[in-house]
C-alpha cells in the first residue's frame, strides 16, 4: 500500500511540475522571452505528465490552437489510456491462456 501511495505521490508531483513548466512557457510567450521547445513539452507529457499538460492547456489556455501540437498531445493521451487498459486486462488473459495451455481439455 505504501508503494502505491509513493507511486501516486510521484505521479502527481511530476504532473504538477509539468503544469508549472507549461505555465512558465505561457508566461514567456506573453513576454516574448525564451520558450520551451514544443518537443520538450510533448516528451514531458509522454513520460507521464499528460495530466499536467492537459490541465495547463485547459486552465492556462496554452497551446489550445497550435497544430500539430494538439493532435500529438491527444495521441499521447489515447496511447497512455490504451496502455493502462491493456496492462489491466492483458495479464488476466495471459494467466488464463497459460492455464489453458498447461491443462488442455481432451
């Protein structure tokens, strides 16, 4: 249970960091200062910061009209959801498949 709590804390902390980086980039955009590369923002989302990225996009109205950024971010989120679902489903299917292979019915 402690491991799950630590994983959740790490996930939320990373997403807060991503949210803050998006906020910093939005502020820099308004001031015409040095910006964070779009590829960096997308990599942060891919490596687990998609919640922070989406929240920043919606709450700060950052990168909401920028294509292909929006489409790539959406693709990352769809990929992460599919991966999470498959990790929840596939192990059960794999266990059942292995059990059937070990005990074939005549």
